[in-house]
């Protein structure tokens, strides 16, 4: 089957910005958890083309996508500099670009070249947006008003959760914040809990760690920060806003 290989090369070429060389693409390797567990969802070109829609995200989040996206964009003020730690399917990157506005700046990173290509197709033309291949585990600039991880942590192994949380916290400038939107621990009265249990067992091996651990537990120095958590949909989802003490 030649098609997927050719498509991958085309997307890789599209994903290269003028500022990004082949050498830097090679340096940011696609992590093994991504190719071994999530190839079908994030690397396979045909599936990526099918899945990159807001409707898909909304179905996966049991109708909560818009509410959770709004919970994240409400944290942004026009003119701010924001780091988006991974590409998200659908129109969320457009909403983030609108939230920072023409006087702000949105940096979108993703570790997968094909995801970079998709982000470029959606918002690459906007002057306030820059997009590049990079690992959320950093290092990052340290002058962001806000860094955002949206449903990234549940898809990475625990060691990687720690590196990502610490790298994102280090990217926040004094007075700024980190925002994590992800799965939490669902209440036993929430029937979706049992569906997710089934799905996680088969498709999302790193997700249930967020049922057992607070996101603050992944930080190297949690006491240095103030952690504010809000639960959604009977605990299925959480938003955690983190500010330096
Ligand atoms: C944000 S998460 C899940 C988002 C959500 N399920 C959606 O609908 O898109 C998926 C993205 O994370 C990216 N990703 C995984 N590990 C990463 C890492 N260490 N650094 C940056 N991006 C990463 C994947 O390439 C993928 O594009």
C-alpha cells in the first residue's frame, strides 16, 4: 500500500515552515507511545483527515466539547501570548486564535508532523499564529501569559505526564497561568464512568492514571503553585488552573 506513505510525505513537506529545517524535524522524534498506541488516531493520514472535525471531538467528549473549549478560551485575554501544547481536532485552534486576537500571539506545537500540517491548514494563514513541531515536554520559552494542555496528559505515560507538566509550568511568565483540561475521576453515580472504563482498558492505557492522581501530583514542586480545579460532567472532566504562589 503506497498511498499512506506518499500522503505522509506530502503532509510532512506541507508541515515544514520556512523557519524549520529537515534537521529540526528529525530531532523531534515521534514518541513510541504515539506510534504504538495512537497511530490510528493521530498519525495515519486517512484517519487524521476523517477525524479532524469538531463533531468528532464532540462525540468523543459526550457532547461536552464546546463547553470544555469555552472553559479554556475564557481563561485567555486578547493580546496575550499563549502556548497550545498539542494540536486538537476540529475548530478549537481557530477559537484560540480568535481569543488571543490580532494583537496577541498563539504558539501551537505538536510532536507529529501530520498534525502540524493540519494545524497549518486551519490557522497557518493568521498573523498571530505560529506553528511548529516540538515536544510538549519542552524546553519552551518562559514568557507565556498562558500555557494550555487540552486532553494531552491522558494520552501520555506517567513519566511523560511529569515532564510535560513541569515544562509547561516553567513556560509561564510571572503573573501568568497554566491551564490543564483533561479527564478526571468520574463519580460512581455517573454512568459514563463505566463506558470510559471499558474504552480506557482497550484504547487509552495512560488515561486512568488521571482517575487516581491529581494533576498537581505530576509537578516536581507542587507547593510552589496555587492549584484551582473545577470538575465537569460528574467528574468525567476537569479544568485545573495553576498560578505561581
Ligand atoms: C491533544 S491530544 C488529544 C486531543 C483530542 N483528543 C482531539 O480531539 O484532538 C492529541 C495530540 O497530542 C499530540 N501529542 C502527543 N504527545 C505529544 C507530545 N509529547 N508533545 C506534543 N504533542 C503531543 C498528538 O500528536 C496529537 O496531535
